[in-house]
């Protein structure tokens, strides 16, 4: 197993990124809000843009200073579209009864048929998964991290992350089917 190492960020680089944040964060917020149509999501987008600048400082340092705003704008637009795509992929509607109360089930609007998922059973089955599967699937599907980010976090390969997700989904499917019997 090969561990990825990153060069530590220097103080000058951090100061430069802080200066960029002070100069452009409001403008980037407006751009993000224009795309995502929500203040909280727009703040998340701007935060993600500057997190990427801190994680991958070499890319922003290569950009000429007069073009930095355009570079950050492009990243902001991409992050906005990615966030909207992830929101759409993770969209679920709660089951609301005729009396207005909400049930303990979730329906997946992307399915051609109504698929009911017992949330309590799902929580119990998630808790019963082996820790490495549970952590991987939570980071991937609940927190929306990319496989590369999870691989860096756990210091494993992206392939291992994908395998763990696949194994965890299969285990969850088997557990959920066993609960239905």
C-alpha cells in the first residue's frame, strides 16, 4: 500500500489564500447563490472552493494574479453544479400521511415504483456493519465525499474505497432483505 504524501503548505501560501478569500469571497458567494439559489448552500460552495485551494495550493499558485478571480469563479461554478447534482442524487421525500404526520419511511422519487425504506431498520443495519464498511459508506453517501477524498482520509487506494462501498451496499441489501422476511 502506497501512502500519499503532501507537501506542507507554507505561511506565505496560507497568507496568499487568506488574501484571496478576503478579496473574492463575497463575489464568489453571489456567483454560487445565483447557481444554487440558497444562502447556506452558497456558503458551503465558497468554503469548498477555498478548502480545495488549501489542499491543492500548487494549482492556484500557477495562475497569474490578474486571472485568479476567473480561476476561482470557474471552480465555484463547478462546485455549485457538483453540489446540485449530489443534492439531486441524494434527494428523498419523507412519507406524509393524510393527517399531516410524517412516517418513519422514505420514498425515493427517482424510482419508477414507490420503494419504501424503513429508516429505523436502515440505522440498525448500518450500525451492524463492520466499522470499515460503515465508515466508508457514511463518508461516501451521507457526507458526499469523493472516493479520492476518502482514500486520502483513510490512507488507502481509491480502488479499496470503491470495493468497500460495493461490499457495504451488498451487505446492507442482504440485511434489509433478511429484515423483510
